[in-house]
């Protein structure tokens, strides 16, 4: 079960597509909506290298959806993993799992 959310230290792990961002340093908030059609809106977001962005992810659907930030190759391998282990609990800083009607947040430095 999920108890009170503990503030995790910000991961300093670098990825080819960036790293976890410090919410205090976010320069803008980008709202993203997810639907049961498996579409994101907007479906393209431009960020500058080094910019820290807060994504607020709204789930307008009736199913649990997730948003994962990564390279295409990374997302493909994540998708394969999810097919093999659909019940897998995972919460990396570059992922948000959002229950129907709720919203989640990812802060990311590009």
C-alpha cells in the first residue's frame, strides 16, 4: 500500500534525455492530458537543454495511464517490459502513473 509520500532525494542519475529536476527550479509548468484513446495532448513539447520543466499530467480517462519520459528506444523497451509484467510496480523519477480522474507530476531537467 501507499502511505504518506516521503520526499525522496532528487536523483542525480544522468540519462541521455536528462535527469530528475528540482521542483524549486522549474521555470514553467506544462499541462498534459491523457485519454483512453492512448493519446497525449499536447503530443509535442519543446524544451531547451538545461531547462527544468514541471509536467502536470491529467488522466481524463477511465483506466490507469502512465507517462514515461525517455528516448524512443528506452520507451520501446519499457513497453516490452510492461507487456511481460503488467502488474510490475515501478516508480522511476521519469514516470508518472495516474489513476482515472486524477493527476500526477514529473519534474524533469532536459
